[in-house]
C-alpha cells in the first residue's frame, strides 16, 4: 500500500505546536523544550517522521479527547487510560490487545475511559487499520424478500465479514468479528470473546412484556475506525472506549427508523394509537425505551449516564474552561441530546466548532 504523507514542513509545524503544548502540560523548562525540539526536527529531517515518547503519547491522546468537537463527555479527559501498543503489527497480536482493551474498559461494569494506540503511519509504511467502526457491532442481514434483520447500519460490514468467511445466525443481535487491515493491506477477521464486554439484556421495571422483545446491547462503545493525530503523526488504529449515554441506545440505536425502528412496536405494546402523530405516541414510546435502557444497565451494574446528567456535566466543564479564559471547541448539533434537548443547559449555549490538534478524524 502506498502512503500519502503530509509535506515535511507541515509535519514540522504540527510537531513544534505539539511540543509547545507538551512544555506547558508536562512542565518542561526552556532547556528541556529546546533539547526535545532539536531532537524531533533532526529525526524528521532524517526519516520524515518522529516517535513520540510515552509521556507525549499519553498527553496527546488526552488532548485529542478534550479537543474533539463531537464528544459530550470531555469533563473526564484527564482520566483517560492510554495503552501504548505501538510495537504490535501482526493482526493476531492486535486482536489479542483489543480483547484486553475491552476487558479493562468494561472493568466489571465500572466502565473507564481507555484508548489503545497501535503503530503510526510512516512515510514508507501505513500503520494497521481497524475497518470496523466499533469493536462490537451487531450484524445486519438483508433478506431475499427485502426485509431486514439485525442492525441495518451494519449491512455493508456484514457483507464484508461474510466475504471473509464469517457466518452469523441470522438474528437481531449477532456479534460481528472485528476486521483488521494490516500494513500490507491484507484484511482479516477476528472474533473477540463476548465476556470481555458483555451484553446487557433490556427489560422494563413496569412492563414485563419488554423482556419478550429479546432486546440487548453491549456494555460500552469502542470507536475504532478514527485516526488519532498528534503533532503531525497519524495513528490509524487507536480504539477509544467511554461509557454510554442512555439516549445513544434508547433513542438512536433502538428508535431511529433506519436502525432497529422499535417505536411502533413499543407503542403498540403500550396500547397507543400510531395513526396520529398528535397523540405523541413516538415521544411516549421513546421515553419508555430510555427508561428500559437506563434501568437495565443499572440492574446489570454497568455504568451509564442519562442525558440530563451528561449535559449538566458538560455544561460545568464548559463553565470551568471559560472561567480559565479558554475556548471550548464543540459542535452544538453533536452535544445536545436527541431527547428533551431544550430541557438541558447545552441547548441554550453555543460553542466554537473549530478543529484543533491533537484530535481524532475519520
């Protein structure tokens, strides 16, 4: 595979900018900063790239989380656990590291933010890349009669997995393998053990029939197809785990028409008429779906926040940054929750959507 690298002058500029941040956050004095800057520029001149120290990698990953404009959980950016797996190139070794990543992130249900960083791109060789958008995804099946089973968002990923020899059961919640493309461009599939990040069965505290629907979702999301960019160096495989906000599952994954589309099912079970939107049957079904998700995760002992709590935490984070004279970078449309948006303080605020480095990119 060919590698398209940014011009050396751009990499040098990005590196110098990041080293200034390192000096600030890591407490470097002028002499240490000058020494490290000279070493990095020399390595860039000789090789076209440079290697971050472990401390630089940890800081860069944390700042990337803080800087990302589409994340509402940035209050906790300093707590991120960073796993340095830059030595791993073989897909089998990467898959084993992903299993460890999931187990440590799940943490017995006390979900903790964690990122695992694999080898970077170089001017001559690309780093490995995880094709799967998340480490855990449910298959989406297209039926001969045009109907669908599972998660429609993953039909293309399911076809690709099948081309690699995977065979699912044809159900609504079949876990897909993780697809990894190595530095040579070879694509392989890898099954990760379900107990590393177990599913949570979805029931409802007031409606026993909810259990009959057979709904479930995995404990925590791990975004795995974004590249991490730190100081001009690109890490194409850097899976990141946080905890869920309930509406991500209840409103979006279960409620969206192009996903599991459960609102009509829930409304009928609740005895609601779906013939007239003025009856707000969608709103009532959404509320019960979100109640089911939140209480199910609580019952399972898996950390999850409701959208009101998460919005309040983000608002406190924003206020603290502004009191310190700092700008908060965020995309309003990604920060407001998809349910009861105007009842949260973030709905009435505005943010700077500018993208700064370090950061995550698709």
